[in-house]
């Protein structure tokens, strides 16, 4: 039997974990304006996040009871709502023709984005806890048992499957697939990043992002739970108790590496790679070399989300439900906003300059940046 550890909020394998840092005072240099706020279904006790999807017209949100809702991006008025009657545990993806979500019991559902009407359902081997990825009429699905499925995006029929052995003990989470030029890139719980052909599932290359070390299963965990990021010809990836790597996406050749442990994620913008590590530190690394530009340590052990970029500022959420806006060139705080006192389990989403954040209690808020000092 596969034993999966519910360690999504784990920040150290040691018993003497530091307490979360108190928030520091600073003089705000940026105004944050609320566009709207509403509430949807609360987060599950399992702490597995559901991600919203935003397009030009709607913000699509799902809850663990299987309810999917389309909210108008201008004012959060409900456009439609459907009850899928599934125990949803992953979603949503809207890159293809349909909205796609996954369930706790290995069910995949595709909905019309204009109405919520169901178009197809498919079955995969086990629970799905990261959003699928649809590209070029293929929907790629990751399951917790180490499998990657390629499904026909129009019908849900299985096209291929790739399997990876899952270690005895893993973090509670898996990284989402990412796609570029006919290839899907997937991180696995054994610390490997694989390049898989979108149309037939053949594996072009694999690279070790982290290698298990230590005597105990806990010490040997090297999950890739952070979503990889593609920028140009390079894919950036991070692993728990491992490294941050820049990898040539065609050959799998490692261009540079840094010993930084992350299970939350990274972002790339304007020649800089931003990474949140296991201790709640935010790093800015030079994109070409991986050299450190700055590190923000004042959010130590505050269980940060992956960073996102809004109008040139770096934004992270924390376990107490605060969003922090940080200057991209210096790492200094410029704004802060409390959104949901239950905290965040997924990073915000930025679309057309507006940041959409979903808190654990079900609060969904749209925020726009105002005047700068």
C-alpha cells in the first residue's frame, strides 16, 4: 500500500520548527483597491487546494461539494452555477475549449465555460489534486499514484498513460503539468522532472531535480510539488529538500542550480526568478545564472504561497490570510492586505492587471493596484 503523508504545510523535517515571524511594520508605498469580494464554498479539511480560473469575462470557482460557479469579472455577479455531484479535489483548468476539474475518486469532468453544461466525464486511476492541463486537444491529468494521463480533450477518451514509482512517504500534493511546443513537463514525487510527448506519452528525457538523502523516509522526501515554469527555451523547477534548477527544455541539460528547498513554487518575470522556500523566505535569482539578487526573510515560517507578479510587484499570501506586495527590485514591502483569516492554500491569479485571491474560508476577492507614492 502506498503511504502518503499529509504534509502540505510542512516546512521542515525537524521537530524544532521555528515559530512564524510576527509581521513587521512598514510605510505603505502602494494603494490596493478592492474591485469586489464574495464568498464560495469553504476549503476542505484535507487542505488540498482548489484553484480558480479566470478568462476575459468570468472567474470560475469550484468547491469540495462539487459546485462550480462562474462570476462576472467586473462585479462578481453570478452568471451560472452547476452541481457536479462530485467530490472535487482539483481545478480548474480553462486553457482548452472546456473547463476541466478532477475529483477525490479519480473522476475528470469537462464543462462548457458559457453555461456549465457537462460535456464529458472520464475515470483515471486515483485522486487528482492538481489542476489538469489542456493543450492542442489533449487534457493532461496527474494522479497521486504517480501516473500521468493524456485524455482526448473533446471526448475524455484515454490516449496514453505514463507511470512513475511513488516513494513510501511523500508530501500531500503534486505539481501541475506545464506545456510547450508539443511537450508536457511533469515533476514527480521521486524528484525527477520528465519531458513527455503530448500526443503519444513517450518520454524524451528526465532530469534529477533532487536525490533522496538520509536514513529515514522523512529525510528522503524529494517531491516536486511546485509547478514548473517555462520561459522561452528554459524550464524552471524546484523540489522539496532539493534544488531550484534551470533546464533546457529541448535537451534536459541543467543550465544552473541552487540549493533551495521549495514545495510551493516560483515565478519568472523581467529576467528574475522568484522562489518561496520552505522557511517562508522569498528569493530573487538572476534568471541567466541563478545568482542571488536579494532575499526577503521577514515572512519566516509564514507558509507562503507561490509568488505571482502584479504590475511589476511580487505578491505572496500567508497562513494568516495576508497578501504581501513586495518591490521586485529590492525585496522591500510596499503594501499589505488582510483577506481571509483562515489563510491561503493556493496562490492568487493575475489577469489583465487584476489579482484574484481565494482564501481557505471561501472568500474570493479581486484587487487592483492604485497610485504609487
